[in-house]
C-alpha cells in the first residue's frame, strides 16, 4: 500500500514546512534532467504526487482517514485526485521552484508550455446538509457562478471579425529568455512573456462582451447527489464542471466540501448515533419495553432491563449511520436517564412513603465507576 509519508520521509505529524522541505530536497534529487537513473522519472512523479496531497489540509485529512483510495475518490464515490502524470508533476515543480533564476535552463523546460489552451480553475464551495440527509442520502440543486466560453467571440477574446495576433515580443513562444552572466558562468532564465502573459498571442481589438478574456461569468444550477453516510469535511467532486479553460482549454472541477449540521435529537460519533431516554423510577426498577425514534427506520422497540441505572447505555444494532462506501450501518446507542419526580401527588407521596419503609438502602457510591463511553464499550463487548 502506498504511504505518502514514507515517500517524503516525514512523520505523520509533520507540519507544512517539514513537508515542503522534504519535497524540495527529493524533487531536486530525482528530477530526470539531473538524475540519469531509469526510475528517476517515476520517483520524481511519486514524491510530487505525495506532496500535492500532504500539503493540502483537506486532501491530507482525507488521506489520513481513508488512505490513498479516499484521496483518489470523492465522497460520492467518483474519481478524485488521480491520473497524476509527469506533466502534472513538472507543473508542481515549476510552481514551487519557478522563482529561482536560471531554473528553465538547468532543467530543460520539460513539461507543458505556458501558451495555448490551459485548464480552467477549480471551484470550491461548502454545502450544509442535515443529519437526516447525511443518513439517507439526498439530491440537491445548487446555484454556482462559473466561467463559460464567451458566445460573442467564441472564446478567442477578440472582437467579431478579428483574430488574436502572434506576439511580436516572443514570436508566439509565450516565453522570453534572459542571459545573465556571473562569476560562476552564464545562466539562461526562461520567463513568461510580459507582453502576452505567456499566451503567445496579443489582442488588438478585445471583445466588448468579455473584455478580451474569452470567458464570461454565468450562473448555473448543478445537481448534487449526496451519498448516505457522509461526514463533515467529506467532499464531492464534479469533474469537468468548473471554470472553462483559457484559449479553449478543458474545464476545471467543482469540489463540494460537505458540512453536516448538528441535530437536536441525535449525537453523532462516527457511524454511531446517541440519544437520551428518560425513564421513570418504576420503569428503571421493574424494567419495561419502550419505543425509540431512529434516524432511518422510524420507531424501534427497546427493552429496558429491570434494575438499570441512570447513565447506562443500551444498544440498537445496525440502526445508526450508513458506512460511507461500505456495507452496513453503525449502532444507535441509547443513554438511559432515570427521572426523579419533583412534584408528587398525594397518592404518589403515600406510595413512596410505604416504599421508603421497606426498600433496601442505597449502596455506597463507586468512585471508580466508569464514564459513559466506557459503559458503551462494555455494552458492545457484552
């Protein structure tokens, strides 16, 4: 199994600076333009892929929770962070090291050129769902603002009847080279062309509708399928639904971060749910059978054993939350609270007086009595 932490040689509690330092060292060592080993390109891609996950708090949290499969698949079960090739790795490398003079000459400029079609940016949004929606799954329609290709100029950015022209500064390359001399010799740095911003083309007559961008912001309704069992900070990925790319490039993605709202009736702990059940003193002493409301199955019958103490836990197996991307469900844990009446009728008072005359004395309190969750654990293993 892939371990991104091992790839970078860092501990699982490493902070962002440690992760970045480890990546920079390994990327420089394994870059195939500096390392002639047959497996250099694979190692370069692998350490960069690991870095891209661990540097992002959201992706790192998913990886820590679900492993590599959780990162490469969104909460909806669709494809997530995946398909990471050498070009992707090189773009990350240039992003991290691109400000260093002479880098383009030292590493040969391998990777994707800056001119031509470019992938659109991703859209990120948060979506609040109720606990019941998280338990049952749901369909939601959400309005988003995305960049679409401009209809007026068909995405070229030029006024109708005109076309973009080749940049005279870089000759259409999108890059300019600058030679620098130093005591160590001659360095050649490659930078995006300042005249065309790396596009390789200039527009003398910008489109009046999009201002020469080639894209316009529009509102659109998107349909989201929320899978049963999602938790806060799980995410849904809609591939190819984000912003249109420049110069006809492919669309980015829409990443929807889920926020499950708290529920007044249910307390969630992973796939288990906890509710409180108030019983009378006679129910606690004699036992009873009661109905308990569950998140999905409606009312369920629960047997309260005679002699139960306040704070003890009972369990309804398989009545909790569905397990995301797995079969089965968690449990519904019922926390029993014995209710002591505060206002007694005349008849009740007489009965309690008779009970007091014959009842056994209360035992000494157990200072080592386990807490609620320890009781739950014992109930599970019973």
